[in-house]
C-alpha cells in the first residue's frame, strides 16, 4: 500500500473540496467541520486525516481542542502546477463543444 | 461553476487521466476527433495528415504567434467508431518522448457524452515535464508581455 498520500487524489474528492472551502474561511475543530455535513463523523475524520497527511490542512493544538487550518502554501503549489494544463484542455474542449453544436444545427 | 474538464495526475505515476463531459451526442463528439477540418478548428492546429483507421497515422502542425512551427505526429493502433481511439503522440524535436493515448468515448444520454483519456508517458519525469509545460509557457507569455510593454514605454 502506498502510505504517502497523493495531493491530487485528495482534492479530486468533492467532500474533501467542500471541507477545504469551509476551513479556508477560518480554522475549525473536527466537530465543527462535521456539523456542516450530513456524513457520519468517522467519514469526516477520515477525510481530515487524508487532507492532513498530504499537508493541505495543518493541525494546531489550542488548549484541549485541535483546530484545522488550511495550508495556503501547499494549496497554491498544487493549483499553480496543474491548473494551466487543465485550462488548456478545458479551452480546447469548450471549443470542440461550440463547434460541434453549430455543426449539429447546420 | 463546476469545472467540466478534470485532470487526475497521481504523484509518482507515469500516466494521467483527463475526463470531460459534453452537451453533445456521442456521434458528434467522436466525429470531432475523426474529421480533419473539425480537428483543425478545435485543436487550433493545421492537419497535415489524418488517417482515422487502424494502422493509420496523423501529423499536425501548429504555428505560434512568432511564426515558429511545431509538428506533432502519431500512429493509430485501435479505431472503434464511437467507442475508442488508441494512438501514440509525439511532439517532434522535443525531449518528451512518445506517449500512448487511450481515448474512450461514452454515451451518457441522447444528447450528452463523455471522453476519458488515459495518457501514458515514458517515465514519471517526462509526464511531469509535459504537465508543467503550459505552466511554464504561461510564465513565459506573461514575461514576454511585460517586456513588450516595457519596450513600448521606453
């Protein structure tokens, strides 16, 4: 088993993206994060574990509570690296769709 | 808005997966991959040759704004209408090697379809180089634009 978590796999999951969006506005405890989802608490914990392992989230102890923060540096790294490549394909495919829609109506 | 085109490039693997759903019937999506004049339009490239059949080959030529020409070519290994195109792809005169592209076409509903592209590279390093290419070009373009503006104002 590959123990090293893959960052791209981590952000491919919609629930994990939702968690990242939520935590982006403010640091939150696992309980507060879970309260925003209809998912079972252990599922949310698993998502948090994956996001932490691939360093998209950071944990910080504050008294008895553990808060999750977004790791902006890592998020930026991931987005910048792959986004232009994705955008290139997105533009191409948007064009394909437009051209073929016109072709259909001809 | 949700992003329609998704890229999955797992760390340490020499492949990547591109998926995209279209508001197009399957037949029209497939046609866009088969007919030269359509490929020219959406890929933004000149099609020098495109033999859409098993053992057929293709060659494209793209000209950048400075007039530099880049050629791409490959061989089609598998051609199943409205289902699958397996082909190689190579950027001529570059160190990126030959990549294997497995394009799978799928009908979702009468007017929607999906493409699933698996691209396999010679090595993890080559995949990462190709992935970073548009990123590097983006930086270069921004850089050139700044230089352009600076030289105009000078």
